[in-house]
C-alpha cells in the first residue's frame, strides 16, 4: 500500500528516462481508484498521466508507459467533508491508501481534528460512498460505533463502570463506599486536637 500524499515529489520514469516529479495524485470522483498523476516536467510543462498509462507505484519512483499529455493542473488536494449515514459530521477525508499495482483505493484517511489526530491517530475508512450532489463522503459505521462514542467501549469495561461519579481516593477507597463519611471510618486512638 502507498499513501496518496507519499507520491508527491517522487520521480516519474518513462522507459529509461526520468521525465519529472509527481506534483499531485488524483482520484476518481467516487474515490475508489487512482485516476492519474500530475507531473512537473520542467520545460515540458505540467503533464497528466492517466492510471491506464502507469505501470506501478514503486518505493522511490513511479513507472509510466508514456509521458502523458501537457495540460494545466486544475486538480486540488484531497480534502472532503465526511459525515455518517445519519448525517452527523465525522471530520474530513485527508488522504488515501492505494494499491501499488491495481491503483485501487483500499482505505481513506479520516481526520477528526488536530487534537484527535495527535492523541488517537487518523482513522482508516473502508466502507464509504460519495454523495454526487455535494461531494461529501458518507461513512458507513459499524453498529457499535454508532451507539457509543469511538472510545467509550473500552472505557466502560469492568464491574464498576456504570456510575461515572465513582472516584478512587489516594487511600484506595472508593468515595461512593464512604456513604456517610466519618460513620464508616474505623475507630482508632484519638488524635488530640484534630478530634475535638
């Protein structure tokens, strides 16, 4: 698998000659396939090579059968709004994973915001459709994720997690177990002035 953004800057080899570098990779409208790449070819200008003319996406270079056609680049980076099937906003699609030989999109990359990306990383989305009217990506979430938040399932494991107000003190005693406070404290020798 290759990340879509990792293609930017890679050399493009046609035959045995380097013709330029990848400026941007472009996906089809349904975000299921690589449609082609835009190449900066120096004095030859910006060229578009369709995926039918690509041989493979290598580790250090993209192999192409021909140098493509010269045309002005009108493509924009992949950035689309993502919503769930019930219309809830999920974030933005910022990238994709592409198969090196078939050029099929295996997964989209979902960003839920800067803080979520830093703390939980970006999510892989494999079940989705694209709304042709507004271009939004509709993500088909599993049932478990729809009913509870993305991270609630593993937080609520265990016998005592039904009540959010139960806190454990520094002494290892749960505060809800001390219903009347001092009534449950063990008797001990008087502490002098503190017990008055």
